[in-house]
């Protein structure tokens, strides 16, 4: 009788264990099924991937509208970069790149162009020809022609001025001509200082000296009357030939 009870007990234990193992396997299969099949289907219904549009070279406002239409967000990065091809305020770079697939609503990072990098022509007056070349190279500009001019006070071989004049903004790699003193004054006329005079007062004096008005650049300047000469090139003290053009910067 004891043997029968023991056998029956062992049988029950085996059946319970088998049932437990069977239940465990079913649960495991259910988890795998949900993870591998059901969840991707649900995720696919709620998140979709779209093609990122190309917004390169578009103005930032147009790029923003394009991305919004395509169901993407955007962020304009603080760091901008110079470009010789892409105008200032237009898109120079984007991440992700155009054509990539990305989730709807993803943020596209945009880099703006700062436009062409411009350099102010350094003031080389009083420098030697070699020093002038070094200064121009450091500024990202190229020394062009070496011209000779007469000057009352600047020694022979020393820079009188540049063409264009100092503080004029040029593109990186542009050429600047350098005028050095030849020391001679014969047949030339001394250019007076016109700074602080109204441009309308300057014209008759130019004509009297035989010089010609050249490029006139208007610059905003608080506290100064419009039309007043701020700077001119060549500068006062140059001996110039008749017909030389004088460029002016005046108050706008």
C-alpha cells in the first residue's frame, strides 16, 4: 500500500512539473511573439520614416517652410561658416543630409552661411615694400602691382598708400596694388587734406589742381553732417600727376 501511495505521489509531482514547464514555454513564446511581431507592427503604425528634403542654398525662412511641410522640425546652429558660393543667411549644411530616411518629426540641424569672408585692407603707409607684402599675406590678400608715386615727406621705397585704400573691405584672395615713394616731385602737384570738408567744397579745388573725383563711398556716421569727407585716397601729402582720380569716403 505504501508503494502505491509513493508511486502515485511521484506521478503527481511529475505531472505538475510538466504542466509548469509547458506554461513557462507558452509564456516565453508569447513574449517573443509580441516582441518580434506585434510591437514592430504597432510601432510602424505610430512612427513612419520620411525622406529628408534638400534645403541647401535656400534662404533660412524658405528652408524652414520646406521642412515643416515635410513634417520635420529644424534647429539653426549658432556656429555659421563663410562661403564663396552660398549667400549670407542661406543654408550651407544640413544634418541628416537630403535624401536620407528619418522619422517624422525629427529635428534637422541647419548651418547658415556667413557669405563671402571679407578682409579690411591694412594701412601700409610708412612700411617697406617687404613689410607690406608680409602684412597683405597675413591678412589673406595678394600683393599686386608695385607702383611709384611722388611724396614730399615719405622716403624713397616706402609705402605711400594702397589701391584700394586702407580699410576698404575685399574678398579673401583679392589683389591690392601698393604705391611706394619715388621721392620725385617734378611735374606733380601736392594733394591737400580734404578731410572734414563738405564734398561740394572739394570739387572746385580738385578741378583747380587738375585732379578728378573717383569713387565715392557713403558711410553712416553719427554726429557728422552728410556729405563731409571722412577720408580720401590718395592721402594728403602725395604728389600726383594731373588727371589722377581721388576716391572719397563721405558721411551718408
